[in-house]
C-alpha cells in the first residue's frame, strides 16, 4: 500500500518534500555530517529515489541553496511597495528580511553558515544571491541620495559602500537574533521581533545616511575638514 501511495505523489511535490528534509538535515547536522539515508528517511522515501530525483549529495546541496536563496530574495522584494518613500522602502525591505530569516531559520542557517564554509561552488552561489540583495539595497539608498540632492561619483561610492555594510550588518544581526531565539525560553532575553531588528538597522544606517546627505563627514580628531565632524580619539 505504501508503494502504491508513493507513486501517486506528483514528482514536483515529492522533490519539495526531499528538499525540505534536506534543509532540516543540513542545518542541524552540517553538510559533511548529513547523510542521504537520513534525508531519505525524513522525507519518507527511499534513498535511491533521492538519487534519482536530485542526483548526488553535492547536487542536492546546490539545489537547496538555490531554492532558499530565491525564496529569500523574493521575500525581501515582495516586502517593498512601489511608490513609497526611500526610507519606507528600506524599512519594509529590512522587515521582510528579518521576518523571513526568523520564519525559515534552518534555510537561513544553510545559506549563512553551511554554504559559505564549504568552498566552491556553494560559496559562489551564496555570493550571487548576496550580490542581488546588495544591488537592491544600493538602489534604495541611491534613490534616497538622489532625493536629497547628493549626486556624483563620491555619493555613488559611499552609497555602494554603505549598502555592503548594511547587508553585512543585517546578516550578523539575523544570526544573533536566531541564536537568541533558541534560548528565549530561559527568559533572560526578550526575543527581538522583525520590527525590532529592522528598527535597529534603520536607527544606525538612516541616521548616518542623513548626515552624509547633509554633507557632514567624520574625520579623526585634528584632521577634520570643512563640513566634517571630529571623532573621538586621534
């Protein structure tokens, strides 16, 4: 009866079940320790069927990375409404990012922890999706710079650098928040929501961006030029 029932499941559905099982296994066990036997058992299928549908373990891991990457990018883009102000777009994009990583912690662990540490081609695939997100954030920040009348080569370079810094900071914050959520039951820390995390990033980035757009620049004490603000220390 089990074999007959298995044949009635469409291939596309069965593949998604295998990929779901693979995400959980890779996230919990790590890429090297995860076994195809464990993935097959969790998916409720035979190991030969996993190989038939998804080929090797390397191919399976690559497929998982692509699926989770595409889902993350889609979630961030879907959170941004056309026609909104630049700050609102960035705010909603950050909320979409933190909401997604909180709701898909295993998938985020595969992308942020597993895929990056096992070399090519996995790290390259993650770099591609990260580049898409950086480009999207650069576009949002560039729109804000244009609205503020800050244009030119210097503005473009600073916006690009800020976009890379923002994405990196958001990734680190998401990792910290997701690790924190695992210990939230202890009551020692309140679990930050996606809104809280997005507000943290906006308070840091948008405040700094506002100063940059106003022509204010930081410089070490004693070296501050016109339109710059002295920092602490020398």
